[in-house]
């Protein structure tokens, strides 16, 4: 059954001042909108909730966090008490003093309602800043926020800062880090990936959520952004190829018949999410001009294993696939007991 999950509903709430980029982030991450098209979306004025039901059930709530927000905060505190992370979006291209004041009072409410909440600050729209400016902004914002918390005597707040932009992969990486902190089985997943790599001649392995391209875990070998980008592009290509000859492109109402295969996301028909492969798990293999082999296999719960191998591993592909079967079984076990 699909009730077996890591956590009933780890939730992520997203807040920030108007025009900070919240809607854009959600559209790009979860609805496959092209970054430039976000110029035309309407700004958040009322609290909106979008639920993304994939391997980890989470909701992204956008609350238009204005300075005057006492009333909204009463609702928000209830939400904070049941969520794992609060993402706060700061527009780095704008004067951010107002944002910092807003963020500060939100943190006080959030921590009051839920001392274990992870505060994740997205220093956003950094595509418009030079490399130096980015680091300056990060240093300045980190300093101001942590100083204020110290003044309040709050020393145990879990707070992280991420430089993000919807025009590159930084937003996916930041989101991945946020989600990873909410997965209790992360260490086990990383161990499983390490073992898989060691025994199968795989150089790098990622476990991705196909729908959002958030990576849930990777093995402990070093990771670089180009590798990550290749993998996310490969997911897109594989999903597109798979949908090419799909009989019915529009997903039917989500029905899960088998824990083995994902059969659609809860709300995929209404929000323009790419149709996630129905029924038979997707997979593909490709050889790049530099000899690197890309290998993708869908696992459980909308997750895909994406591996990079050298061409020397190709003759042993049967062994690799055999090991991957074990890996898949281990994942299933993990979510059954989770
Ligand atoms: P919201 O009110 O917080 O939901 O903000 P919106 O999502 O409506 O975004 C406001 C504006 O910021 C839009 O014109 C977006 O195109 C722009 N925007 C969002 N993200 C980025 C980004 O990463 N870089 C740049 N340069 N602009 C962005």
C-alpha cells in the first residue's frame, strides 16, 4: 500500500515578501515552467497551497509575508507546528532590509511554534549579481540574521543560507538540501548507494525524485554541478521519450496498484506537471561522446536511480542490473519499515 512512507507529511512552508520569487520557484520546480515565463505570473496575494505528492509527501505553502501580519501569523503558527522546514525567500537584487525584519519576526513565531523547524533562507535572484556580490550578500545576510537571533538569546535555531536562482540549477540543489534534511532514512540511502557503486563499477549514483528533479540522496563521492545537470537533463529526456508513444498522454486519476511502480502524482492532471510514466517503470541508457555511460532506472515511489559509469563497465551491465535489483529491494524494505 502507499501508506508506507518515511514520515506522514513532512511539510515545507515557503514565505517571503511580495515579488521575492516564491511563485516563480514553485512554477519552475514543480510545474516545469520555463524561467523566463515567470515574468508573467501573478504575484502571490493570498495564501496558496500546492501539494506535491511524490516519494516524500510535502506541501509548499506560499504565504505572502508582509510586514503587517499578526493575523496571518496565528494561522501560520499552527502550520509551523507540523512542518519540517520553513523556506524564506529574500530578493537579493532588491534592498533587503525589510525582508530581514520580516524574516526575523517570522523566525521567532516559527521557533516558538516548533523548536525543531529548519529555517532555510534562500538568497534569491543571484543571477543578477556578480560572483563577489553574491558572497558579500550571503555574508552580510548571514551576519545580520544570526546577530539578531543571538540578541534574542536564540542559539539553537537550525538555520541555513542558500544562494539561489531559477535560471540555473542552484534552486534545485538548494531544494534538494532542504528535502534531504527531512528524510530520516538519508544515512541508510547514502550507504546503500555507496555499496551499489563499489560493487558495480559505478562512478556516481543519484536517487532523484523524477517529478521535481530534487535529488534525494547520492553516494559519498564528490559531486559537481555539471554532473548533476547532466543527470537532470537525462531525466527530462527519458520522461519525454517515454511519453512519446504513451497511449494516453494525460494521466488518469492516480491509482496505485503496486508499491513497485508509481502511477501518477496526486494532482498532476491539473497543474501541468509532465505526465509521470504510468505503469511500467521507465529506464534508459546512453553513451556520451566522452565515453561516459548514463544509466537511469525508475525505482519505488517516483524515484529514479541515475548512474554515471565508464564504458569499461558496459560489458558487466548484467551484473550492474543484478545489483540494482537488490538496491530496489532494499529501497522497498526501507519504505515498508519506515
Ligand atoms: P512572489 O510574489 O514572491 O510569488 O514573486 P514572483 O514569483 O511573482 O516573482 C516576482 C518576479 O521575480 C517575477 O518577475 C519573476 O520573473 C522574478 N524572478 C523570480 N525568480 C527569479 C530569479 O531567480 N532571478 C531573477 N532575475 N528574477 C526572478
